[in-house]
C-alpha cells in the first residue's frame, strides 16, 4: 500500500480507505487495521471529523478482535475526547464497552470499572434499553474477571430479562456468549476446591456454560460473526474437555481453531491451543503437552489475557509434575499463584475506588423510578433512616413492606425475607469497644448495599439484626445472594479495625408465597436461629 503525505490524500481516498476497512471486519483484520489507521491519520490531519471518528472506531475494533488489548486501550484513549465532544451516542458506549473488556482482561480493574460506569451512565441518558443491557453485560464481564462470577452471572441474567423477547439477534448473541464465559470463569474459580458444595457449583457452571455456548452458535452464524463463533466453539470445546468427552472436545476445538486461525484472532487462538494442550495431558500425553505449553508461554509473554496466562501456567505445572520435572513444575505453580495474588490486589484496589455492583446495575435498569422512590422515602421525615448505618428503620419497614407484599401477591411473584444476625456482636462490643462495633455495623451496611438492588429493602431491626426484603427473588437465588454476602464478611480483613477482630453472619431465609408478613418474619427468625444452632456463620432456609 502506497504511503501518501496528508497533503496528497484526497477526501475520496479517505472514503475509499474507510469502505475498504469496513469490508474487512469479518475477513482480514490486519488489512482492515492498516486501512483504518491510514484513514484515521489522514482524516485527522485534514480536519475531517466524521471520517476521523469512524476510522478511530474501526481501529479500536480491529485491535480488539486481534487481541492487541494494550494497543486497543491506547487507541481508545486517543478517541475518547473527540467522541465525547461530539456527544458520544451508541458509538461511544460501544467503545467504552470494548475498553472495559480489554482492561478487565489485562487485570486493569480500576480502568475497566471506570469505562463500564461511563458506558452505563451514557446508555441511561439516552434511555436506550438495548445499550443499557449490553453495558450491563460488560459490567458482568468485569466482575467475573475480578473474581466474582456469581454477581456477574446475576447481573447478566437481569440484563437479558430487561430486553426479554424484544432482544435482537446481536443482543441475544452477546448475552449468551458472556454468560457462557462467566460460567466457565466460575468453574475455573471452584474447580480446585475440595468442598462438596463448591464441586457441585463447578459442575452446574459447566452445564450452564455448555447451554449458553450452544445458543451463541446459531446467532453468530446468522450474523456472520466469525469472532463470536470461534469464541463460542472454543467455549464448547473447553466445556467438553472438563466434562471428560475428550474425542468430541478435540473435534470442536480443532474446528474452532480453524475458524480462529483463518481470521487471525491470535488471542482466541492461544486460549484454544491451551485447551488442546490440556486435552493431551488428560490423555496421559504429557510429553506432547509440554512443548506446546512452553511455546504458548513464550509467545504469550506480555500479551496474554490474565485468565489465559494463569491457565497456561497451571497447565504447565501439572504437565511438568506428570513428567517428574518438579523444579519446573514448582516454578510454574509459583508464577500461577503470583498472578492470582496480583489479580486479588488489583480487585481490592478497584473496589475501594469504584463501586460497581448490583445497586449501580439496578439504577441503570430502573431509570429514574428507583431514584425518585428513594428521594421520596428520604423526604417523608426523620425516623426512616438509621443514623449510624443509613439503613431503614422499623418505621421504614412498616411503610414499605405491606406494599411490596401486596405487589408480589397480586402478580404471584416470589419474595424472600432474609434475617441477618451479626454473630457475637455483644462480645465484640465488650472486647473491642463501642466505637469498633459501630464501625463493624457501618462496614456491613455498605456490604449489604453493594450486594443488593435499589428495589430491595434493607432495615436495621435492632442492635444485632438486619432484615433484607428481596422482591422478585426465589429462594435459591436469595440463598446465593446471602451466601456470597456471608463469604464476603468472613473474608473481610476485620483486623484492620482492631487486632483479633473477627466478624461472621448467621442468616435465615423465608420465601413467599404465602404472602403473610408475620408468618414470613417468624419463619426467617426460626431459620436464623437454626443457623446459629448449627455453628453460626452460615445461611439456613426456612
């Protein structure tokens, strides 16, 4: 391709480059990137704003699809200011979504959450449910990469419910693809646990991943999207691998790799090649797996997505261990563990600066209604908010619970009460002082807000107990919410508040129907006391 100085480039040439780049989106990423880059540079220097922005978006697209994530983020940062100046619109939301994915894959969680926050906010401003749902999917992807696939899956499911049957083929494809990826992430998180419940969750996650990956295929084929077709087939093959269907896994993985290599999706190729190396290992062919993994690690150094990098090191650890090379095996295990520690630190840092949780997701989905309801509640007068925690009071419960119960009964919807008791709060007060006990309550209140929706009702009943009212929530889903909350509290570094401090929760759940407030409260209380009787620090169903 001939290099031309800006003064030599005509407007017609820029238009031709752009048309050529668009035509390569499903064919040749390298050629498309080259054409888009030339158009970006020439249009920018000639002052052609619309063409400059389109070329920039195409550049970001090609870099993202190629897996050049660091370069894509750099290109995106250069594009954000002019896009914002033009008012943004759907193009800005899409760019922010790509940037959120890229940053999350690289472990740059603060940047990822910042991008996804802006994407959600702009989608809300446009009152565009489709863009909100897609942005929520990106939120879920960030949460999964940060180590919380439970919340990620729930946010994505509710994003899908937001559109329902009105979802387009593209939106359904994105939803199922992301749900498959998140379910696989949950499997990888739990697969090494020896706890029976974790093993059950891991098995269930594989089944969900298989289901959603299969649903991507017809949409990707109909839309001619080779990238998502290759990704979904790679997911299918990976699921089959872990389910022990090795011959079928190999067939699917090699088919996926053929599509991926044809279009030069290098990042996807590394992931599928890792699965093929793991397949050799499961067949007892560690001698064959070792050079494949060593080559992948050399090729991926400084370029691989964080999750793939960890997978490669763990597979290399198992391979060299099987070969009896314990020195190399230990080295790979240490690198795997170092990557996991790095991810955890990045996660905690990001969470300290950005709160992207169900409450943000619900605000995005609910538009101004939820905000209006909260404002009305705050304006009703004093006595509705607990001054220490900011949660509702018993008076707030009396005002809101009857309406929630009636609405659930009229529609036949589920509703769950969760009674949360802070284990041994009295002893904490005696041992560490009232000030520390108050800090504990404030931290817990924030954790509750971060793990619930704006439509949920949170009430401080007394010194040690908090009631959560979860509309439109079946018992199983409420159990997941409370179990994740219990684990979050158990793992929180409470010793930062006071040396030797440890905090746990006992939670009792009761689900409607029947729609009887007193009965449900009584059942939730009985379940909570059963949780205490069984040893505290657990969730019990009525």
